[in-house]
C-alpha cells in the first residue's frame, strides 16, 4: 500500500505531506493519460484507505511531468495543473496541489521549505550530473525563501547498481570517492544516495526522512534495472494550511 514518508509542520503555518506509492497501488507511468488518470485516482483512494484521517487532494489537482533526465523546473501556479510538460522538477506554494514524480530506480526527492512551499524532483544519474537537485533548491529558495528539508523515497541501492570503474570516474570527479559502492556480488557500483547526500550537505539541507529500500531488491517496487519494466511508482508531495 502507499505510505506516508513525512508529515512536516512548517513555520508558515502549513503542513507538508510526502507519500510514496507501491506496486499494489497501480502503475503510475505517464505514457497514457487515460491510464494515468485512472491510476492516480486509485492511488489517491488507496492512500486514504490505508492512512485514516489523511485527506488526499483529489486527482484533478495532481501534476506530473514527462521526465527527461535533465534539470528543468516547472512551477504549479494557482488554478492549474501540469500535465506532461517536459522537465524533472515541480514546485509550488499553492495549497493542496499534488506534485508527483514517477520512478523505477531513480531517486525521488521532495524539498520542503519552511516558507510554505514544496518541490518534487526526479534524480537519476544524468539528472544528478546535470544539477537537478541544486537547480530545484535554488529556484525554490529564490521564489520562496526559507530553510529547506529533504524527503527521499526508495531507489536502487549500491547493492544492485553495478557500474564499471571507468564509468564511475565522472561521478568521483564531481562528488568524491564516497559515491563508489559495492554490489552484493562484490563488483563496483554507483551509490546514488551518496551523491544526493553530498549535494544536500553542500546546500545545507537536512534530510528529514530517507527510505532505505532498494527498488531492485524490494518486491514492493518496480525496478527498470532488474527487469526492464516500463511501470512506475510515484512520489507524491503537497502542502496544506493548518
């Protein structure tokens, strides 16, 4: 079932919610809008059913992107939703506007600002090299100044993300040696969480919550790396006035 990862009470008088869908909540891939509408309605109902007292905004207020492994940010403004525009981060200060990020190994991240704003970020290896977290944090800070905290959803772990040593060089150069991990079969791997941690520390962003599940290991999640699936789970983030 879908799970609430964080409930953060903000200095602005808002509460920020971050949740994560699982396989049992349905495929959240964006390839077909009609299927997508059905999936987000089902996920919304599942969240309500399994989290008593949590009022999930209706699916008509949900936004999603056509994710392209870049660093573009798109703002969700008043009286609108984003439906499939190209980008890899959404942000808003509007109440009850649900930002969604679809993943099947990449790192889903929510940035929560004490000013009463939130961002949702799709961070794969390309996006991390392209500065997707830094760009989203800077845009959020510029428009809605305030301390930020990060909520990190499940993603592939170094136990399963095998990488050739030569291919790791660009990550070591950019983020340091801590990004090199070891798989369960004792080969070199890329540690996406180590990269995320380096970036957040440089920006002074605390980690509110981190889901330590590996999407390749854990049967509750889809994993592109393990079997090439086109199906996706989704991170959901929104704010409400207290």
